[in-house]
C-alpha cells in the first residue's frame, strides 16, 4: 500500500514538474524539496533480457528493498528505482536517459553496455546526474572526459593485465584476439595490446565480430578458417555471450578445440556459467579446456547469506554472477552517498538550462523539459568518498576513481562445470591463494612467486600447449642467406641455382631443423650481389624489419644485433684475433746471451760484485784469506764473487754474518743458474718465432694500417669500441688479399701490419698460409648463431636442437667435414720471447740485498761500539778538525786491523789446528810463501798473549 502511494506521489510530481518546464514560468524556475524528502527517485538503464541484465534487475530490486528496510541508512527516506530497457542499443539507451532527465532522477544505475555509457555520459555531464555503471568495463570511459561517470565494477584494463600475465606465465609470445567490434571490444583489445607489449608479447592478428545479430554462423566459420591457418594457437575471446558461444561452437566443429589450441575467455563467459549452469551438454562440450576470467569477490558471511536468499527467490533457475553483486552494491553506494548528501545540507532541486532553451527555440523537441540537478556535484563527491563493506568486498575509490584492490579468479572449464586454478590481483600477480590473504604481506611479483594450479587444456591434456605452429597456408619461411665470395666453406650458393646453398652453416641449420618435433617449411633467399661479401648488419636488420623470417649463415652474435633480433644458441665459438707475419729465430754464436735481457745481465753482474764486497767487509778483520795488499784483496773479492757462480769458492768464511750472506746468495745463484740453463736449452733446441706485433694493444698503439674482412663486424669493433681511426682500416675481400697485404707490409701501399678477423676464418686462412700466425689471444668472445625476429618461438626450439647436435657429436662431424685443417695450423707456435726478465727474479735479489744490509749494519754497530770503548791518549791542544780526522783514521784502522783472538779455548784450538795443518803442508813442500806468513802471524799472536 505504501509502495502504491509513493508511486502515485511520484507521478504527481512528475506531471507537475513537466508542466512547469513546458513554460508555465517564463524564466528558469526551480522545484525544491525538503532536505530529507520522503522518497528519492533513482533510475536504472540496462538490457533486461541479457545475461547480465536478468541478474542485475533482480539484484537492484532486492538492494532497494534492503535499503528501504534499513532505517539506519537513509533515516526514513525511501528509494524508488525506475528501470529502463536499453536493448543493448546506443540509440535506445540515449532515449531512455533523456526521458530520465525530464524527471527528478538524482542518479542512474547503469548502463550495462559500454557503447550506451559513452553516449549517455555526455548527457549526465551536462545535467549533473551521477551515472553509476555496474557493467560498463571499457577502459576509455575516463573520469577526465566524463566526470559524472562512476564505474562501480572493474575496468577491463585490469582484466587485460591478468590476460597478459597468464600469456607470459606460460611462455607464449603471440596471441590472436577475437573481439566484438564496438567500443567495448576495440578498447579492450587496445588495452590488451599495451599490456602484452609490456611483457614483450603481442597480438599477431585481430579479428572483429560485428555486434548484434549481424554475424551469422557462416560468417564466423569463414573467419575461423582463416584463424586456423595462422601461426599462433593462443586465442583471446573478448565478445558478448551470444556471439561467444557461437564462435566456440564453430571452433569445436572445425576441430579448433583440440590438442595444441589455447582459448582464453574474458568474464563474459564466467557470467554465463555462473548464471545459467547447468548448461546443455552440447554447449559444455564446446567449452572444454577454456581458461576463463571472473571478477573476484571475497567470501563473507553476508555474501553467503545473500546467495542463500537468492536461491530461494529464483528457485535455482537463475544464478548470481559478479555483475549482479556489483549492481546490488551500486544501489547501496547511492544510498550511503545520499545519506551523506543530506547530512551536509544537500537539497534535491532542479533548474532549467538557458542553453537548452536557446537551442530548442523554434523547434518541437521539447528539450526545455530537461533540467539540471543543482547539487549534483555534491552528490557525486559523496559517491566517490563513500566507504563501506559490500557483497563484493570493500567499496572504496582510489585517486583514479577506480575501485581498490582489483582481482580476478582464473577458472578452467571441464566436464559439466569448472574449477578454479588460481587468482590474479593487481597487488602481487598470479597466485593459488586468495588475494585478501596477500594484502597483509609485502607485494611479491617475482617469477618464482607466480603460480597456478595445473590446467586441463583443450584436447584433455595436461601438457602445456606450445602455443604456435607453422601456418597451414602453404607459406614458407623466408630464410635470408648471404652470398659469400670468400671463405665459401661456411656458406656458398650452388652454381646454376637461385635458392640452393651449401656449406658448414647450411648443414648445421638443416640438421637442427630435422631435430624439431614439427615440420618447418622454408626456402633460402640469397642476400648480396655476389661481387663482394654482403653487410651482415644489413642482413640482420632485414630480419628485424620483416623482409626475412630468419637469417642463416656465419652471423656473429654481437651486442648491436641482439638489440633488434633474437639469436639461437651459438653453434660455433668465434672471437676476433690478430694475424701477422713472423720470422724464425735461429741459433747464433751469441745465443748464450739470449736467456737474459740486458738489464738482467747488468743487475746479475752488479750483484756478484756487491756480494764480493760485502763478504770481504765482513771477513776482512778476522779471516786471513781476505787480508793482504790492496791488489791481492781486490783480486780476492772478484775471484770469490765469480767462483760462487759455480760453487767453487775456496775462501772460507769465518764470521756468522758472512756465512749468512753467503748461504742466501748461493740460493739465489742456484735459482738463476737453473733458470738460465733451462732457457738456454729451450732456445737451442726448440724452434722459435718472432713478430713485431705482440697483440691487439701494440697494434692499437701503433699507427700502422690494419686489415679486416669486408662485411665483418670487425670494422665496427675496431673503430667504435677500440677507437682506431677508420683511415687505418683496410678492407680485404679474400684470403688471397690477406696474404698479399701481409706480405707487402705496412710500409708499402696496400699493405697492412696485421689482419683482425674472427678465429674461424683465420683458421681456414692459416690452413693454407703457413707464413703467418695468430698473435696473442682472442680479445673478444662471441659465437655464430641463426637470427630470428624478436620473441620468435622458433629461436628457442632451434637453440634446443643445436644443443642436441652438440651433445650427440653431429655438430663436430659437420665441422670436420667442412673445416678440417692441415698440419700447418696445428704447429705449436710461440711468438713471445723466452728471454728471462728481471721482474722474474727481483724477489731473490731483494732478499739477498736485505741480508747484506742487515749483516753490514750489525758489523758497523760492532765497530762503532769498539771505537766508543777505546781510550785514546788525551791531547789538549788538538783542534776539532784534527779530532774528527783522528777518529776517522781510528775507525778505518779498526776495520783494517786484525781482530784479537779471544781467550776461549775453543778459539785458540781452532787457530792452533790451522797452524798444524799448515805445518803439514810445509813438510810436503806446499806453498812456502804461506808458511812464512803463518809463522809471522804466530809470532804476533804469542807476543800479544
């Protein structure tokens, strides 16, 4: 009864307002209602008999009932909803919206269609009526263009992000997009294209379906026949339920729902499954293995209660999908916003727009009946600021006016129903746990954290489909092959043919293709003029621009090329090396000098002399063998130092310091002697080669010309990476040109000091040119591979096949077939001198020098101590200068004088033993001069005692 009275009252107000707007008042008038009226009218526009509309209609009605029965929401004010059927037509939707604008409607729930939303959003903007759409998912419905449009569901921007991540998760690179050709479909595909591009994936083919009943089954069949001939087998279906079911039915008829295919449907299919299950068995047969997205709504007690209530209302004949839940929450959103609106003093009032009157003047459309909601901006503000917990979860808008925490369920259709294999949320990507359990943790988008449960794919298989095949349209892959004029062992065109090639690279490619688990139709297309080697950079760029589908040949994998194409696994290792002429070093009369450098000889000779002097200083005072006339002492020093080279010194060392120095020096002599002997043996017995070029650094630092192969990347590397002037780089086109330029040398016109080229070419060159050798080591590390367009799945499979070739030995056999080397290249060549440098022995000399310094330091401390303790005769008249001179003479005399033997018995016994040994020598007639000297020494000792 209350509802009928409210309806009559609204009719009364409607006719009254219409009468006023049609000209009763000559100027713009306004109709003001109390701040909290008894009834507030809202509108709803959607398609009543659609999959979404059937559920939304009942959900909106139940939401209005629940709001009106809850006094705490609007505090006695009742909502009254007026529903209009848009029939999925933009025109009908516009008409219905204009009719709403002639009444006191403060907000509109809907529209369902993105096409209709685009049209009536303009009207809502002008008349300031908030438009709350629970199903228009077109991402281009921007708040900037349509400020009064509020999306109370998820934008397709998030849904396409989920699709793109699923595609990337399974490793697919290309998809085919089938979409409804309207704003909803086109803009959704545009968003998908952007999201795929972020993951280096792409839409390889787009297929638009006419909206409405315009597409027949025959039309769909023609379109899908073309799709079946394409390369990609991953199909994204973004359509409406009617056309979607027809497409899947035709695909099943064409056997496109079998093994190898992947079908990903957006949430149009989940809405159908949720609302209409169980579907007929023949319909379910066409859906087997399809992946479907569904807007995620978290479980809650309130949601479960509403589902129970829904089942009682419908008797199980109509299921509840996510769009129905969003429609229900949209009504509650309007109610909460109105409550805040009234609390802030908002008044429901409407006024005429003078602009409409000026347009209508002289016409008969009665546009002046439409009025502007005066406080519409205030109501819109409260809508966007409302926060509450609805059936779909938290209702709250972010800064971009989108609902927070977007998430989707990922379901897999199988049997008579479906199962959920995971979730996607904008917070952390793919997961197997509900998103609400992840929001309390830090976001983790690492690839290891992106997980889904196993999928039963079309064809009832658990094996992940490859996602692509070679197109079944008779089209062959266009393989670009360089026409080489040199080093034809690698690749060469068969004479008399246009597209037949042979060589090492061709055999490797054919062997790898034969290992693929599928057939690859291809044809070789020559690249180059046949007069000179083509530019390999241009060949690679031809692949990148689509001129060729791939490139096969001796193509080096370098940085600038990997930026535009994908390469297979390298099938041959190669790097840049330096080739230069050499000369053999033969033995000569002065070959014994070659083991040491000049500096080594000088330092060694000086070390012998220094050691002789140090030992003489340490032994002079206590050892008779180091005493005597100056001439004799000088000869003793020289003889002693030289004789240590052969360990043949006869002079005994008596002092401890002298023996320490001598032991260390003999160790140094042992090392030097052994090293010298080994190096001299090598020089005299092994053939040695010499070259003025020592490697790339010496070549870079010189100003001599350098040769490179025409078409090779060596020119770019030398000029751009090493900074060598291009004026020094000489292009050479053949091995014969290499040899001629190297023989001419850098001083003659056309000659070069060295050639820089890849090792594989150099090995072939040296197999017939034994006058040249590789200098130093490879200074770059690279390899040869086959070039494919970016993200080509064939590149991955070819890499796997090349690894199999390497593991089973076929790659080596192909190499031996084409590139078997002569014995010339197998010779062990040593281009670095075997001479011994000082740097190899400076540690030994350092140790010996430190020992000498320490011994001399201790010795001079002893002398200075003895000088300090000496008690010279005082002389009063001695001048300071004479005193210093006297002290210096005293210091030198202490060094020169013979040390007093100690009173210890052991020392005396040693001296006596020495005398007795000399007596024996005298009796035998040995060295009479020495006998005289020893007698003199004995008398001196006795006198001292």
